[in-house]
C-alpha cells in the first residue's frame, strides 16, 4: 500500500482529524492507498507556513542562480526516479505507461526550462520626460495557491510549481483527491533536494473544503487553477473577495478541421490521437472533428475502422493503446453523455459502451466512441465530455468551418488539416482559441504559452508567459537630479 501524507512546513502530516479517503487504481478498482482528508485547519497551517517562509525571504531572498540550482536538482531527481514515477502515474491515473513516460520526461524538462529562464535578462527601462531613470522589475506575487486536476497528475502540478518557485514565490499546492500519488513523490523530491521549510507545501482534501479555503484565505496572494470550467468560475468568484491574482486553465470542446485537400492518412491519424490520447481526458482534446463534405463519408469510414482497432486495456500492459477513465464517478458522467447523445438523436458510428470483457469489468473502461449525424445545438456538441467520445460534423466551405468551430462557449484549442498553407493559416487566424496546430494535433512545448480564450480560461501556462503569471510588476523611478521640487512656496 502506498503511504500518502501531506507536506506542511517541511513535515509529513496526516489530516488533523486523521480522516482518510481511498485512492483507487482505475484499471481494476483496487485500493492502492488512503489519502489524508485534509481539513480547513490543515489548509491554514500550510498557508501560514508559506506566508512565513515568504516573509522571511528564505526563498525569494535567494538569488535567481541559487533558486535555479534547486530547480535543476529537482529535474535531475525526476530523471533519476523516472521509472518509479511512470509506474505510479499509470497506477493512479490509468494512462498507458508510454503516455506516463512522456509526462515524466516533460516534467523534468519543464523544471529545466524555468531554471534556465529565471536567470535570463528581464525587465525594461523607459525614456521619460524628467531627468529620471524609469525601469520595471518583476517580483514574486507572494503565496500562491495551486490547485490541479487528475488528468495529468504530475505534469499539471509541475506546469504550476516550476514557474511559481522559479519566480521566488512560496506555494500551497492541492492535488486532485483522485490522483495524489505522483504529487506526493514530487514533494519527497523537494525534501530530498533540501527546499527550505515552508517554501513548498502540499495539502490534500476535498476541493470544496481545502481548495475553497486556499481560494478564499486572505494570506494567499494568487490562485492558479486547472480543471473544469464550473469549478473555475466558482474559484474566481471566491478569490474576488480578497482580490487575488487569478490564473485559470479550464475546459474545451476543441475543433479539428479537416479540408478535402489534406493529406488524408495524416489527418485521420492525428484526429484519432487528438481525441483518444489520454482516453479523451485532455483539456485540449480534439472532440469535434469538422470534415469538408466531399470527403466526409470516406473520412468517417476510415476513422471508425481505426477507432475500432484501438487496443483498450490496463495502462501497465505494454500492448495497451488507451487506458481506463480515471474514476467510477467520471465513468458514469461519460456514459451519461453517451446516452444523452443517443436521446438527442445522434447516431453512434462505433463504440458507445462500457467495456467489461477480458476481466476489464472492475475497471472504468469505455469504448472509443464516434457520434455522427449531430446538430450544432446538441449538448454532446457543445459540452465537454472529457472521455473517448468524438462528434464528426460536415462543412461546405471555409466560412462554415470557421462558424461551426467557433460556436461553443469554449476557446482552448483547435487544428486545421490542409495542404493549402495560405488557407490553413487564414482559418487558424479566425479561430477564437489560444492553442492551435496546422497539420498536427496535441504537441505541447515548455517554451510556448498554453491557455484559452472565452470560457476556457484566463492567463497562460508555460513559456515566458507562464513565468509572468507568477510575477508582480514594479516600476522604479530614480531621480537623477536630486534637488527640491519647489512645488510649494518656502
Ligand atoms: P474539478 O475542476 O472540480 O477539480 C479540479 C481540482 O479542483 C481538484 O483538485 C478539485 O478537488 C478542486 N476543486 C473542486 N472544487 C473546488 C472548490 N470549490 N474550490 C477549490 N477547488 C476545488 O474537476 P472534476 O474532477 O470534478 O471534474 C469535473 C469536470 O471538469 C470533468 O468531467 C471535466 O469535464 C472537467 N475537467 C477539466 C479539466 C481540464 O484540464 N480542463 C481537468 C479535470 C476536469 P477534488 O480533488 O476534491 O475534486
């Protein structure tokens, strides 16, 4: 049984009331651990530790080079424990080992990217009217509350923790209660490299209890949240009372537009990857495929044929291509949407059921599912299902493709497949989305900003933008002519 504890002020802790909740392996329904069910008191202890560490300057007072040294060491440790982290991630989240291995590699690279970035030049100077040197410097925000979901338990944590620490903040971090296992290993690494006490704190517990306390507490200066749009809205409202800086990476219903002149096999291949990687539990999933009408039938036929061949199974089986959904609760949500799609009159072209064959019945497996004959106002077209369920729609021309693509409340990601470069770029520029690809789907880079338009969020993760989220901007004006201003008569 994996031992789970919270990490507060440099100590491993159970919940103050000793309560726990089971952590389940989604591939077989077995309990792999019991996570502390943190309370408001636990959240406050973590917040006060982070506040004290920030005020004492044990972290923000270090030079950028010294902080970078810690971050490089953390990256090296992630590499050293890569095999263990990969296994744990698969056990807890369900994703195939291959996907988990990529996440672990990206996690180490993300720490290295921010370790490097923080020592590079930043700030500005300005020419102003007075004999004055005006300049801008960037400073840490203070105590940052970081709340993450269960779909990338390690990577989503690091996308926040690495830039927040690089910038000199102290953190109160809350993993999803469904997937606290690799975050705990990450905090063991923080202890191993000797991060000063109180700099990085981890509380576990229910979102509406512990998460809500982090979002509302006046000693927390900023909230960075990734998860569902509904929860994101709630957090934003809660954080407004204390005017916290807010950064939100929320849901999506992203369009993947395939023109008739696309390289057909490439488009089909990426469209499969776009929706079924991570069993569709990816915020940027290409969950709406829009296909030009002249190749629509041919595309659906080929896509369905390949979707049916996807090898679904436990993540730790090397032959598995798609793992289970993360939890019983989420399985029920996805199955509910499939039923809803049928009731709305859409046609299931393949899949549509839970998988119980070959001993998979104790896990949370769902067939790769394709809906066709959908209408734009159907809920399965408009809402984030967050599972292996895609809708394939038809469009007549460029204008209709753009109109359909943009007509949801979301604006996270989108892609265009075409061999006409000008057309592809023209369409991409009309998409109201923050992350886009041409003739590709899904690749993510530590160097480039990640985040959405519209109800897909506020702010950006990764790249220089991701660091700036965790920084305040200060102007400094230095008078070069030190003499009385003479505004009032002497
Ligand atoms: P949530 O967005 O509710 O959870 C994400 C994180 O927020 C978890 O750590 C959760 O804690 C915490 N949280 C929940 N409620 C609050 C609150 N009131 N205040 C502060 N923190 C809170 O995701 P769910 O797991 O409930 O999934 C719901 C839906 O959200 C999914 O079906 C999917 O559609 C979408 N989603 C989108 C993601 C994305 O990356 N865009 C990622 C995950 C989900 P706890 O562990 O207790 O739940």
